[in-house]
């Protein structure tokens, strides 16, 4: 347990030191478990979003995108059931130390995990209060007057924007069931216990896809999407032994779901949900039809049948995936990988992110920085590569130290310009994972790197 805590502390420290993640409003002491993504974090996050979008839109047929507003009519949240007890966590507080917990998360005691109502504080052993419900919607006001009529909510899930646009998308794109609508965007929840770094925060990004299908096909597609989503993580290099699917028990199903399953990851703090797959039945379209008075059923031209499609949802978090990729890729090598330099006494950090996810693809390094002709040539190579890849130029410190600095942030290739380069117009490419080096002609570089990054 102590080792796990230490691993998380090291990852949090690395992400701050190297510009992945910062505490929000840090100069004011931070704010409410909110985080900012730094220069490398934002590249990584964009890569995750791109990989997800490509998977949905390019690797599947009949899935289209959407970018709906964060603010919506409050009627949406009445129809969705989010303003009632359905979207609430159960809060308990310790009468001695006054720490607050989500009742379902207290190990061995939580009702939702098959236990009873928790009674004992997991921190100090004190007595817990009776559980009470706590709604997670973030309230705000629209317009200058802060009265009840002006109340709305920051969305708690992006999918509601998809449901209310079901008809618009269906008609404008002339789609036929089955089809999917996907979107990525911010969601907000007034979490009782935000914790574990960027695992659970009050502001986060979701990647959600809603698959509209005939009710008789819903079970089949629920199974299909579970496999597809698990494979997405595996194909991006997440270790198989750290992933699993956990089916929801009846008593823990979300208020909208007929069936549900979580893709879970083995974090240093335990197995936790990273993505939910739900069979939402006709709950959403039926309720939005009822509340809006618009018929949201689908007419099948071929069978002449009219019905409300069932929805299979895949719902993952961008920030949570970011943590998964970081934790899974983080490795410490005692004594270092390079046996030929002084570094052998140090612990080396290697971040083995998949090449699609790594924030920096290429670092361009002069062998030494006190030779102007080497520096000039290296900067020319850097300028040539910059429009094609996310690159860094680095001349500070010994070449071995610079390689290690790049390994620590997952840079896929280090290119070194040396004295030979001045005569031969070539350079060495060093592979992050194997440390193997090969010489290539500078004029071939863009093509070679593209091939290596895309294969
Ligand atoms: N539309 C269904 C839905 O929102 P969910 O299981 O509540 O389902 C789906 O959330 C995913 O969104 C989670 O698996 C997680 O990746 C992400 N997520 C939810 N709450 C989060 C939070 N407070 N912080 C970070 N990510 C969160």
C-alpha cells in the first residue's frame, strides 16, 4: 500500500515538474480539486481525444460527431432524472474526525458493493452519521437576475446534448438505425469526495458515444461495444493484466440503465472504473419525448415500423484516461538503462507511452552546444520537422542527460546532429524503447519518421 502511494506521488510530481498537469489556481493555494493541463498535458490529452475520435468515426461505420452546448434548458435535466435522487451520491460523515465519504466507497461496508450501510469511519474508527443523499448537479444562473426562473445547470454528462439533437442529426444526415452520435466535451459534477489526482474531479472531459439501435438488437450491441472499448485501450498499449470488465449488479445500475458494465483499470490505489458501457433502453428518448412534447420515435421505411430506439452508450473520461496512460507507462529503472555513462548510479524514469499518445514525437539535439556549425545545422533540422511533428529542440547538458530527459516525457525519437552530419548530411535516430540508433539522410527524415510513427 505504501509503495502504491509512493508511485502516485512520483507520478504527480513528474507531471508537475515536466508540464503535464498543474493544480488549478495554484498561486492561491489551489481550487477545489480542479486541475490545469500544461503544455505536455494538453498535447497528450489532444492525442487521446484524436485517437478516440478516429476510432469512432474512421474505424466504425455510421457514427457521426456533435459538439453541443454545455448550458441547456433546465427541462433537459428534469427529463433526464438528474435533478432527483437518481443522480445523487450517498454521503456519510464521521462524528469524530468530520471527514466525509461516499457510502458506496467505504471498503467492505458500502451498500452498493453488496455490503450494509457503513457504520465505522475508515480513517479513525469513529461513528458515522446516517447516510444522506447529495445531488451532484452544479447550479448556475443565466442572465442578470439570480432568481429561480434563471436557474440552470452545468451539464453532468455530455450525452444529454446528443439525445436532444437526435432528430436534428437523424434528419440532417439522413441516417438509418443503427447509427451512433459521438462527442467529447466538459462535464461538471459537485463530487462529494473528489480525489486521487485527476481520477475524480469536479470539472472533467468525457468522450461519449450513443448507439441508437432496434430494441431487439440492444443486447448484441451491448456485448459488441464492451469488446470494442476494451480493445481500444489494449491497442493503445495499456497492459492486459491491468484491465478488466466488471458487470454491474442490479442494485448498482444507474437510474437510466437496463444493464451496465465498467471497464476497470488497476491503479496504484486499486481497481477503479475508467469507462462505463450502458444499455439505456428507451429511457432517454422516451423521457425527452414526454417532457418536450416532441415525438422522438423512429420510422423504419423498410419495415414500416415506428419505435423508440434503444441506446447503447460508451462513456469514458479524457482526464481519467490520461491518468491511466501515465500510470501504465511509468517505469523506474534502478541504475539506469545505459551502462556506459555515469548515469548508471541513478534511477532512470521511462514513460513508455504509445506513439499515438506521447506528447512529443521528436527531439532534435546537437551533440554539443559550443560548436556553432552543429547548432546551426540542428536548428535547420528542427525548423524542417516542426510543421510535420510536435518537436522539441534541446541543447542543455550532456547528450546522455538529454536522452534521459526525453525518455522521462515519452519522446519517441531523439535525433542527434554530430560532426559526421556536417559532412554526410545525415544524423542518428535513437528509439526511446530500444535505445537503438540508426543513421539516416536528413533529406529522407520526414518520410522515415512519418513511416515509423504511423506503422
Ligand atoms: N453518460 C453516462 C455517464 O456519465 P458515468 O459512469 O457517470 O456515466 C462516465 O461517467 C465516465 O466519465 C467515467 O467512467 C469517467 O471516465 C468519467 N467521469 C465521471 N465522473 C468523473 C469525475 N468526477 N472526474 C473525472 N472523470 C469522471
